[in-house]
């Protein structure tokens, strides 16, 4: 039988050799996850309120897959938020929480922007429960970027072909008649025809809330329609909206 002291010495020698190899190799580098390169939610949108019907809604289009999954947030009796550019999706629920606490649209925008270290690259539009509107376009948003507000609405966009996109949306919304859904759609169509997202077209969405207007009156989700990937998404969204909401007769 081998001497126990010899076995013990051999074990110590092997351990010493193993430790030496580990020290020579140096510390294991910490694995780094590959950087996420997500497409920007550069887009044009309108947020609006209809005081006659108690509806709040957002319409949006972009060269971005499923833009309706990132931009629109709304709650009946509270208000609506569109968050875009280098999108901070927390602006949606956080903005609605501030609005529900009684903050105005401007106070809500100010609070969201102040708390966000990435504010320079954000864009947001808000309409509160009274219909007052406010926007923010950070100086780091990609040109052309800007916004305009009016009674019960806010239009905003970034990486657009030019300011004519927002101008066309404002004019169309102010001139349009009928249900809020079609007024939003008219504004979105006008922005699309004026040039829209300068990268091209891919998706569009419309989201409208109204108290107990959802299925069986169990939610406020009145209209929630999306075209996630399409060669010409805005006309396609209008077609789908016509299946849900009758279009007023054109003059």
C-alpha cells in the first residue's frame, strides 16, 4: 500500500500546480453582453381630446416595427401621452399617474423631463383631463424635430422630412369634423402625405379611450388598432378604422 504521507504530499503538489496555473492566467474577464442596437422610435403623432364625447386618443405612424407598441398611452377621465424619439416608455404610465393625481399637461411634461437623465433625446406630447396640451422636444432629437399644440391637441414629430409634416397635421385636425377617431386619422393622413418619417414607412396605430366603451363595458379601450408592418400603413389603418367606426360623409 502507498505511504499515506506520500499521497498527502502528491495531493499538495497537484493543488499548488493548479493554483499556479490559475494565477498565471489572471482573473477571468467579466463577460459583456452585446450592446443593444434598437431602431429609434422616430415618428409623427397627434394626441387629442374630444370634450363632447369624453374621449382621449393618439394616432401615430413611423418607419418602426409596431410603433403602436411603444408610443401611445391613455386613460379615460385622465388624459393621453405620446412618448417617442429615443423612447422612454416609462413616460406613458408615469405620465398618466401624474395626470391622475391632478397635474396639468404642462406640469406632467415638466416632471417627466426633469426626472429623466436622457431628456435631451426625448420627445413627448400630453393632453390632460381638461384638454390642455403640452409638449417637449429635446435638443438631441434628430432633425427635423418639433411640435405644435392647440385647444385639445398636441402634434409632435422627429426625424421628419420637415416642419410641413406637423403643419399639415395641425391644419387637418382643426378642419376635420366628426368623431375623434376620424379627426385623428385625418391628421395622421395629412402628415403622411406631407412627407412623414424621412426614413420611409412601416407601421401606424390609433388608440382611443372612453369610459366603459371597451368590450362589454368592462374597460375604457374604445379603439385600439394597429398596422405593425406594411408598405403603406396609414391608408391601411384608415381602412381598418372604417370597419370599426363609420366615416362621416365627405363634403
